[in-house]
C-alpha cells in the first residue's frame, strides 16, 4: 500500500502519511508537480502528503497507456482471466477495507460507518464486473449474402477517468472496474482534495495482476492535469463525475478529437411525499436522503415535496428528526453527519441559507456552523416556493427545502421544473400512483419508499443537465467498448 509513515510521532501527535502516485504501475514519490498536502476536514490539519503529477508524469502515463492500447496488452488477455484479476482485486480491497475506510474518514470527512460501507461496496463493484467481464458478448446477425455477420465488442482504448471528492473511492471503482473488465488501459485523475484512496486502489489493482502499463493514478489539479488528460488525442474515452458547468465545458473540450465522453453531473432531486404514505417511515428516512455525507451528494433529495394537507405535520416531524442527527467526530461509530469537505464548501451552504430567508423562506432548524473543522448542522427550510434559488440551484450541502404541492399532477410538475434530473424518491402506498409518478418524473433513477437509488447491478445516470451516459450495471460496459462488424463470406 502507499502509506509509508508511522501512525504517531514521539509527542503523541499523528504523523503525516506520505504517498506515491502511480505512473504506468510504478510508484513515484518525487514528481515534477511537487507535493500535494491533504487536510482533514474535521480539524483542518495536514494528515497526508502525496506526489502530485506534472506535465511530465502525464505525458509518460499517456505514452505508456497508448502503447498498451496499441499492443492490446490487457485486451488480449481473455475476458475470463481479466475477470479473475478483478476478483482478486475485490478480495484485496476487503482485506484492506479498514485502511480504505480510515483514509476516507481522515481525508473526505466521511463517517466511519459510511466509509466502512463504501469500502465493502467498492469490493462488490469489482466482484460484479469480474463476473460480467466474459458476459459482454457480441452477436451473430443473419444477412442476405451467404456468410456470417459478426458483431464484436472490442476495447475502446485509453480511458481518462476523472473522479470527484465527495465519494472518491466508490466512484473510482465505478469507472475503473468496467473499463478494466473490457480490457482498456486507464489513467485515473482523482480530486486534489481526496486522492489517497485512489492511489491505494491502484496499488490493489497492480497487486491483483493488472499489467503495470495499464494503470496510472495521477493526483493533480483539474485545471491542468485533468484538462490536459481529457483533451489528449490518445485518450479514446473520457468518464467524468463532477458539477454540471465543468461537464459542459469538457464536452466542448473533447469535441475537436471526437472523443467519447460520459458525464455524471449535478442534481436537485426531489423526495415526493403523498398523504397516503407511511409518514412515520418517511419522516425517519428522508433526513438521510439529503443530509448523508453532509449533503455533498449529487443524488441528495434536497427538494422535499409534501402534499399540502400533511405539510405542517411533516415539516414539524422532519425538523425534529433532523435535530436528533448526531453531528460530530467522523471517527465515532455513533456519528451520522461529519464535516463538510472545506471552509469554502461550507460557506456556500451558509450563503444559501441567508438567500433563503431573504426570499421569504424560514429556516426551521439547523444551519449552525462549528469547528475546529468544517461542521454545519443540517438545516430544514420551510415555506419554499420552487422558484426560489434555494430550490433551483444545487447547493451541495446539508440544506433541505420543503415545498408543498396540491395533487399528483402538481407534484410531477414541480419535480420536473428543474434543469436537473438525476435521482429521486416517491413515498406512497398506492401502487398505481408509484407507477404513474415514478415514470412521469424526468429523472434517471427513482426509488419508491426507500432512499437508496444506486445499485451496482442497475444503470445509474441522469437526464438533462445531470449528465449523459450510464455507470454501473451491464450498461456501463457499452461505454468502454466499440462495436466492430466482421463479415465472413461463405462464397
């Protein structure tokens, strides 16, 4: 693994851990990009230092990956054997799950309970694509000419993978596992705030048997390393997760090379609560749909749409349940909400709370900042109209807007009145309503009577400004392969 420091100094303080980047499978500790300091969001102390890629490291990584693609180094390995390698990677992740979880806690501010779940889910992703590797097949197509029309699925080539800071290790697995299952060399660019688990994951892949030339992990700034990666003509496929403005910019940047791109972007999702729902269950569950990971989740149901005849009671219950959330030390297993990633991110949420009150809404509970890290008590905002900025713009923090609606049609109208369309939840006991509303809301994923919207086996992605393409499920494999037609003449 990449950690190479003792856990504490002679004075009892925690030592700063030093990490390498991965350049075509080789650990590099002295890079042209210098060192990148990683801070703990819970106390704003430096906890890790990692080698940061510069232009020289990026060029070397792309040269190695391009040569591996040209030689079909990894793609020529049978799909069955690639699956076995990914299975070993899953096993290694499970063996090291506590290391992964601890790193995610100290660098991303995740609670230890969430981080342990994420480490297990990451292993599950590699297990899934280990099994899928030899099942993504082509077809034999009848033609009027004598012979066989074969449709093959072949590796697309070098994949440039860019992951965000909010779920760094889990989202990295969503991209790495299908890309590698299909036989592609990869260059992974983690977020500058949270690169440590990405390097650890790269180490696990190499230990499992992925060829060194097929794996590079390059921490570095998105404005230079990230943009240079996705615009390089040697990159055949870009997968990006991040905010919608950056995604739109990247679409324009890759256009000259006609590079394949898939984007998982922002969201302003709705939880829709009808009066016939199990209100007690909804009140208990809905806070976690928006305040988990301190609200820093593109799937967060930050618009809570409530049928008008239960609106006041729901707001009261929702606020009371939110106030009981345990906010604090992310290393404590009892903590439910940890710190935000940075002071800047917390300031955005505080600004939106001021904007909400200026627009006439009421902060019913929460919104108090505390330290020494970047903590913000989850806030419930009532009396919100869907035209208010707090309801229309992605905040990416622990702020929930509660909006009344009159009937089924009104609920669908409000839910769809957004530039985003990523996720959502519908609370009702009426099966017919679940089908009608669930299909009418323009969102890539919709759950009924549960918060959970992401499952490894099912496609995940959004409509509108929430992105294009899909991650997870067998659908992801289509994005990492090309369709190749081969006709065998019988004449």
